[in-house]
């Protein structure tokens, strides 16, 4: 995993409970890695910058952000500081991150109609009655209509079909049995991404 993903994509929220995986599996049916998270979807050679809520772009070399109970929520471009609530996203090293509440998550599909983002959480689960723990990563996916629409969580093929409704070709791509969908993803790692790419190109 490259440095950029380690630093920004993996916004780590550690959850210690052995009930978590069982409860979340009924909500988030799109497994981690079903989408391609390593595509280059942004403008080539674009310089690092943040995007304010009004669309203004502020350029700089280094971008850092921090949030938490004991720190002030802020994002910094070089020596210029901004409140996270005032910055809807930023681009760093060719990857764009959009704001989800008080953090930023990676954009993996970029288009004029809809954008798709991923948030990856590290889950620590403990075996009941023992001191043994295991670590795994859970991906949560979000869609955004336009460049500044709200983040919409989705975790099933049904929700994907709803998001791309109005584009028959994209709906058809999302209308497969579970077995057919798994086969399509194995054959083409970009398959789920391409459903939304198709929607973005639909007239």
C-alpha cells in the first residue's frame, strides 16, 4: 500500500467489539476490495490544493489535517490554516479526498453526475473469553451527486441500481446475481467503478 493511502485513505477508527463484524455484515454487503481503490481518476499533473466550500482553490505543497476530541479540527496548506467545516475537499499527489463529517475520504470515481468515495476502517475484534484479538479492514462506500452534494452511504447492489437509475446500461451492469457479480469483479477489477463511469457518460 502506498504512503498516500496509508496516510489519508486509511482514516483509522479502532472498534473493539466481537459483535461488530456480524452486525455490520447485514448492512454493508459490498465487501472490502470490491471496488478498485487504486485508479487514477483525477486530472493528470494537477497541483496539490484544497477546495473551500464556495469552490475556491488554495494551492500549496504540503497538506495536513487533524481532528479529534483534544485537538482543533483543522486542515493546513503549507502555513495556512482552515477549519475543516470550511473545506469540502483537497487534492494531494493526484488523489482527491472529500469531506465526510470531520474527516476526509478518498474519491475513487469522478464524474459530472456522481462521485464515489471509500472510507476504510480498521476493526479490532476480541475472541470471547480470551485475550486474543484480530485485526481486519472494513470498507464503507459513499456516493455524491455533483461536486458538493451530501455523502450518501451505500452497501448493496440494490442501492447501486437506485443511484444509477435513469441510465439503462448502468442499471443492466448492476443487475446481476451475486454469483455473476463476483465473477464480473474477478474478471475486471474495475467493474463496480465502471458502473458509475457508465452512468456519468449516459445522456
